[in-house]
């Protein structure tokens, strides 16, 4: 297992339990380059790492990721697609779709990002930490089995989920990125042992994730989409998490919880219109603390394109790990009345499958 460094516990004025948080990060992630002016840029990861390392009240343990074996990536992506990404990168890079590119450093970054999840699983199983945060580039949740899109090459969270499920685990994924995780949904739509929950702005890129997308075959009922309206605030996100998402996750009884942690629902983000603050991510994180035991929660960085929002929201997430409550709800923006109808409709849809009161 790669070398790790153990940090010290910083003082905190908040009522937190000191948690050991594994941080997986590699400078090589920033060798993945997009064209000048692209919102998915190396500075994003620098901001996230500042947020992680400045979080109070945690014991931070850092590890370097290992490259994913091709067989691991093939759990989600076709061999032809994986070879294609390798060839494009190793021949200097190029555009993969209108929004997504690869550079000469993208292959190495992508295979290490894909390998970060299984590394974190092993570390948590070994008792090295209580939870994990993976600071990754490129992001992953839009990548489909044979298609790069939405700035994503390999679907890091889906790869880890499929690997865990293959070993006999029940896995829950909660995607709070403001854009629907179409690639994760597409890859796992029929899976009987993986629950996928996505809360996202709709309509917005990529245009998927409506209420009636609930899974099919043995996976019917295991895809939960909560599409929110533009200008939705933290009050609705908190209510949805408390009254819909956590009860469904709890009833599913997962062995592992994987969080696609995008921070583009923040009010400062340039690519969306939801109005979360950093404290709202703390509220959501604290609510998730009861879903699985310690050593079984991993956060995967996805989107987020305002540097200040990335730093403060990441810090808030880390500081909320292990707390029973959070003081962030005072910052919550108030959601207009009409937007609550979406949440009511989502709850009605899910009552066909889950015991919601």
C-alpha cells in the first residue's frame, strides 16, 4: 500500500468528534489539461485540496492512488473505449466531445482517479481511517460505458460501486452534483445490488434524470431521481435529504455509501442556478452519518467550478464528517413555493418502492 502521512488534529470551535479522514490525492491529476478557458481546470483541484487540508477537528491521513488495472475499469467501460482513451492521450490528446478533451497527461490521471476508490476501500477496511475523501481529476459521473462526456473520462464512482458489488456488497451512491449523473445511472440502471440517488437541477445538462427514471429489470426502484428547479435553496435540499434520501438509504441497508460530491450547486457556481452555501453541504453530510457504520463512506470529487465555493464547501464537508448535527442550516437560502412541488412529486414516485411516511 502506498506511503501515507498522518496529520494532526486542528483545534475546532464546533462540537465535532475527531474523525480520521483518508485523503487520496496526486499531483498527476493536474496533468490532465483542457483547452484554455475551460471551466474544468487544474486550479479546481488546488482549491479543493486547500479546503481539505484546512478542515478543523479531523485527523487527516494522506495517500497516493495507484493506477487502476484494466479489468477494474472494464467493470463499467468497454475495452474498445478504454483503448481509445489511452490512444488519444498517448498520441498527444484531442477533443472527445464538444465539452470534453484529453491531453498527453490524461491517461495517467484517469487511471489513477479510477483506482482511487478501491484503494480507499482497502484502507478503510484495514482500519486506517473512518471515512475517505478523494480529490480527483478528471471527474467521472457523466462518463458512460463507451462515451466520454461532461468533462469526464472514466466513471470513478461507478467503477468502485461495481467492484464492491462484485465482491458481494450492497452499495448506495448519493450524487449531489448539480448535474445529473447520467453515466452512473446508465451503467447501473439494471443492477440489483446498487442504489443510485441523484439530486440535481432540471432542466440542465445533460438533460436526463427525471422522476420516472427509476431503474429497470432487477434494478427497478433502485434509481431515485430528485430533479430540483433553478434557484432551489438549502432548505429544500435539507428537507429532501432528511425526509426522502436518508430514509431510502436506511431501508436499503447498504454496506457502503459512495458520495458523488460535486460542488456546482453552490450559489457562486457559473454553470448552474441552485443556491446552496458551504454550510448546506455540512448539513447534508451530517445527515448521512447514520446510513452506514464508520469506515464505510467515501466521497468522490465531481464538479464545481468556482474556486472559492470549492474550497469552502469541501472544508465544510470534511468538518461535518462524524457530526450528529451541523450549524450550517442558518445559511440556507429559502426556496420558492412552486419548487417544493417537485420534491412532493419525487416523494410520491418513490412511495411505490420505499416506505416513506
